């Protein structure tokens, strides 16, 4: 596992955006795996700027998001479909037909999962997958102790801690959905290259668990230790509790 520590969250976001822009230049028809939440907002802002500057062309790219809330229409401002439009899709030259998220408002969520997984198996795996990390170590919405999902994308019940953490995005009196559709950890690990971005002191403890702890489903992000090309990109605060030798990473990977 590679670890890269950068001085600030903005530096870390720009570094990750640059990795995506480089991926698009190297392979214009890349399949990009995307995440939502607070952490990647700055990455998408930087990618949209790179696009305006002519340094990131999405015309032939295809995107797959990790997850979507069950029961939220895509027009709901907190749906991940709306998030992606606001933060990236409407700001770059990505045709809607080439952007994919699980269908959170499908009448039959299991069918929607099967369809999404079939699409991913057809077009994927992702050449480059962006991940955040939940305070409890989740990746996508694979919560600690998750059961294997042989079918790939599946419906999950969100941990109460995840619902509390995400309540900050919802209006007062609005409930965070109880269920979500998520790509499985197994599918996520199929990506050719993975970059997990974590910023801020609140993530420091779980980053230690994921990078220095044993590999286990009690911390889904620890499974990334099994991946041949996974990089944690951290700001100083998120890296603040790591052992110095972990934070240093291999010499060539230092920020
Ligand atoms: C979002 C996702 C989640 C988030 C995680 C961290 O698509 O898959 O795993 O990456 O909950 O969220 P933030 O960035 O809001 O701390």
C-alpha cells in the first residue's frame, strides 16, 4: 500500500484531481470510479477547473459511482445523482449516457443492483477508483462486518454512525435514508488502481486502523492492503496518528 502525505487538504485534493486528469490523458476512454461525500468535493472542483483549462477531456470516459441512497429520487438534492451533477457531471464534457450510478428510486432495489452490477461487469473494472473512508472504516457503503456479496452491487442497511455522520448534508427534520445500494468491497477491489483520499483530523484514527491494523471486514478499508495498486492520499491532519514509517511511505511516494 502506498501512502502519500501532503501539507493541506487542498494539496491532497489537487494531487488526486491531477491523477484523474493524467489518467484521462493516458487513456481517454478510461472507466473512472467515483465517490461522493464531503471529501471529494475539492477534487471535483479541481477536475472541473482542469477541464476548463483544457487539461481533462471526459468525452470518451465513462464513470461508475460507488453507491446511492435507497428511496431518494435523483432530483432530491441529497441524492448522489444530484451531487454528481452539481459537483462534476454538469461542469465537464461527460454525456449523461456515460455516467452511471445505482438507481436509488427503482421499485425493486435488488433488480437495480443486478442491473448496475451487470453494467459494471460489462464496462469495468475501473481504471482508477476514487474512495473516501467512513469514520467507521467503510468504503462505498460496505459497513464494518459486512457479509460477502457474491452478486456485487447490493442493498445495505446503513450504520447508525454513518447516518449520523451524513445528517450534516440533510435539512433539519429530514431523515438520512436507512438503506443504500452499494458496490461490494469485492467489486471495488477489482479496480486497476485505487486512490483513497482522507483529510482532516477526524479521520486520523480510522486511517491508522486501515493502514496499520490487521486486514479484516471490521475495517473494510483495511482490505485495500490486499490491492496491488492502492494509494492513501492524506493531508497532515488525517496522517497525524500514523507511525512515522507508515506516513513516510516508500521514498518515491512522498508528497
Ligand atoms: C460515498 C462513499 C462513502 C464516503 C464516506 C466518507 O460515495 O462511498 O464511503 O466516502 O462516507 O464520507 P465523507 O467524505 O463525507 O467523510
